[in-house]
């Protein structure tokens, strides 16, 4: 009997791991796969923009100011304004001023310079802004900054909230009390005031915005993850892992974390959307990215003045890019949440 049992256990089918089972369920979700492809396309676009292969010349003024999109057609040209340039003094000063013979030559050069027309495009695929810069190139370059800020700040906030929530919920005691005190300090201050206070200290720039949003946005994730770790730390499977000698870190990372990861993923999706909006607000108020950079937030801020004149294409381009990414990212994280949900795993 003792010889038959090990042989039977050796030939018994092994159950698939958590991550392989999650990937199998994710592949059966068509919406999740399409959303993953869209998010991957945006990430590839960011990589190409970072390397300067696309939208590297977004600051060039290649078109007429506020040139419309191609599907609208070029705007009618205004009549050229003739600028009168003085040709110099009419008195013969050659005997007094040795440069007098050159005055007329210089005046003619200035007149040619002023009346010369710079070759600019009358229309672009998505139009131009008030300086003649390509809106499509600005939207692509803005995706690099806005998605970098939103995703990286959300990852920072999610990592902080998950780690602190895991320690606070699993250990409790003095560790939990200290983390609860820190949580209460951050939540006692209104969020918008806390963001402005960090922005006043950190200054403008992409790195500053990421730190500001990440350091002020972890509290909600901490509260949810802490509650999940308190609930799971007393479950039978965790007690069984402790009984067979699993370390504390192993119980936290290998046993509890995969079963609460769907909470962090949902919060990650929510915070990416929230931080994209926060970047728009900070850039609109002059506390976001630098003046030499472009983001979807700065594009929306510039579009406010253009809408008064009926020039809506910069607003439409920034909104279309932002809504496409946000929707695809939300659907993908929802699909990934469903694939990792332990309740759905139990139905298989």
C-alpha cells in the first residue's frame, strides 16, 4: 500500500498555478484582449515618442495659426498687409557719414525681409494650434507625458497602499497602530489642499507631479488592502501554510496577495483615471508640467481660449486620445480583475 500511494501521486494531474489560470481566463475574454492591444499600442507610441522617432518636432510652427483639419478644408486667406519701410534720409550725407551709401541697400533688405512670405501649410490632418503647431504631433507627445504621469503615479500610490495595507492588516499591534496614525494624518487634510501643498514645495515638472500624486493618493488603497489582509490572515489556508513552516513573507506574498490582488488592480485602474484628471487640473493652474513640455492637460488649457474663436480641434484631439486610453485601460484592468478573482476561480 505504501508503494502504491507515491506512484499514484506521481501520476496525478497537477493543478495549474494562479497566474497561468488567470492568463487562460483572460485569453477567453475578447474585450479584455482588445483593450490590452489598445493599451499596448499606446505604450508603443510612448516608447517611440520618448526615442524621438515620432512627434519629435511638435514645437515647430509648420502651419498657419489655427489651421483647420483637412476634412474641413483650408480657411480663406486674408489679404496681405503691405508694410511701408523708410528708405533712409533724403539728404546726401556721403561727405559726412561714410555709411550713407549703404542706407538704401539696408532699407531694401529690411523691406524684402518684412514682405517675404514664410511657406506654411494651410491645413493639417488634425489642424494646428494658435501658433501653427501640429495638433496631432502635440497629442502624441502629450500622450507620452500624461500617460507616464497617470500610470507611474498610480503605480506608486498602489504600491505604497498595498505594501502599507499588507503590513498593517497582517501584523496589527503597534505596526498597525502606527500605520493607522499615518493614514489618519493624510486623510484629515483635504486632498486638494494636500496636493497644492506638495506642489508648492516640489515645484513644476513631470517627476514632481508623479511624486505629488503618488504620495497623496495611497490612502484609499491602504484602507481596502488592510481590510482584506485582516480577513485573509485568519483563513484556513493561511493557517495551514503556517503549520507546514511557511515564512511570514511567504504567507503574505505567495498566499494572501494573489487572493487580494484584484482589489489593487481595481484601485490602480481608478487611480490612473483620477491622476490623468489631476494632471489636467495641475497643468491648468500652472502647477503641472513645465512650460517647455506638452501634455493632454496643457492642450485642454490652451483649447479654452481657442473655443471662443470656434477652433475646437485641439480640444477634440486631446479628449479623443485621453478617452480612448482611459476606456481601454479600465476595461483591461476589469478583465484582469475578473481573471484573478478567487470567487470566479472557484467556479471552474
